[in-house]
């Protein structure tokens, strides 16, 4: 029987590097591919970026150490169209984007399939800390066993055809194990620091990135008001604010102020107290159901409203046109339009959607 061939996305970090070793040990024929995604005008072309030149060099070095072929594919144009432009346009629409979800769906498990087919690969593999469980009729997506590293949230939008051809060999492992394996193999990336920021946004300063990416006339300038309608000050663009934000707001208040809403019709930023951030229900659209049977009326779920959120119990009600309503057992702060809400039953991801801007009441 011929070995199954796997296209491994190699970022130049320790996770995807060890994933290559594990796949090889499991008997797969591994082909390493690094995506070049930085546009020529990208301000984040730093040596330590996962989309930068050093990443390519590190991935190539690891592939050589593991004895697997390595290719670099230029996805800069598609990355700019589907990830960077999406990132900027979401802020312009008063929403907070999640570019990692979009990159996984559109590039890593999307367009990269064109390269996989050319290379006659059966699967695409990555170094995500999540478990893709293959069954005869479907694939399940489960949380990774390391709760501090679990990345199942970022994969919620993958369709069945993508999951059924996806491999995530690190899902059953913990980070210290990964570094230990890398050290035992003598890989130069064994102690490489994990990236904690968006790959094309240096220093995690999204405002600086937007100012470099957008023309000044593209910012929606306006005024800041509190929840009682009192004028607070002026602002340089709703693009520079996100729900729950505290920094960058005018002072002069006895209590901390937070952004609680963005009014797109008037370009107003609405601020209030921390209690004004609480929501007990919200809607999502563009739902993706990994397990269609689970997204039923009154389903009891846990929902994560952002990657760093621990999850909270809720009741799910599917609606028309790919939407759903989520009613939270315990009100949550900063339910942010544009972010992904991912639904779990136990450790299984049943689906998710994108949080809508709507008239969710502010709790008293």
C-alpha cells in the first residue's frame, strides 16, 4: 500500500516543525510548504514574523533536518484580498475582525488545496492544538487536550470537506512535550518564542496598521457620547475603537469608561460603565454547522465569544438565513460584533457564527 501523502503547512515555528516529525513517524509521506503571505508594502516584514523571511529560512532548515521536501508558495495577493482587506473593512464597519479564522478557512485549508492537488497530497496538516477526529461518514472537531493552547476556536468555520482532509497531530499533546521532542531532534527552532500577535500587525498595534493601510479620508471621524447622551469629545475614526475598549478614551470621569457601542449612522462612539457592557443574548450570522444535528432548537451549549474567553453556558436557537440566537445563562461583558462565537458540546465543536450588530438591550 502506498503511503498517504500530506502537505504540511510549515510556519517556521516549533509546533509545525514537530508536527512534521510526528507525521513522518506515523508513516505519512510529508511535503512541507511555507506560504509567503507578506505583501511588498506590509510594514510587518520583520525577521521574527511567521510571515517573514526568517520564517521561510527556519522552515526550510527544519525540513532539511527531517529529510522532507520543502516548497514556498506565494499567496501574498490572496492574503491581502481575503485577510488584510477584510481586517481593515471590518473595523471600518464598526466590527472587530478575527483574521486567524479567515486565514485558516480561505488559505491554509482553502486555496492551499490547489497546491496539495498538484503535489498529489491526500491531506493538509498544520500545527494547530486541536483534534480532528475522522469517522467513516464525517469528521469531528474537538478541543486540544492542552487547555492553555487549545485552538479549536480558530477552526470552527471549516466545512466537512476541509475537516475530512485535515490532520492536526498536536491536538493530543501539550506544549512542553512539543519542545522536548524538538530538543531531542536538535531542531534549531526548539526554543523559538511563540507568536502572540497577528502576523501582519507589528506589536499588536492595529491602530498603527490601519493608519498605514487606509487613507486619512477613509476613517469615519465623529463624536463620543455617554449612554445618557452627554457629549464627551471628538474622535479620529470609529475604526480605532472596539467594544470593551478602555484605553484611548477621554478622561474626566470618576469611574472608568468603556466603549459599549459604535453607531455607524452617526459615527458616534458610545461609552459607559463596565456594567453597561453586559449582554444576556445576541445573534450570529453566517453559521457553520460542523455537526448539523447538534444545531437544533433549544440546544444546550457552551459558547466562546472570543478566543481568550473561557466559555459560558447558553441556549441556542437556529434562525433563518444561516443565523442563530444565543441566550446566555450568565450575562457576559463585551459581546463584540465581528468576533466569532463558537459553540461546544463537551469538547466537541458543533459549529459557530459571527456576532452581529443588533439591538441587544443593555442590562440595567
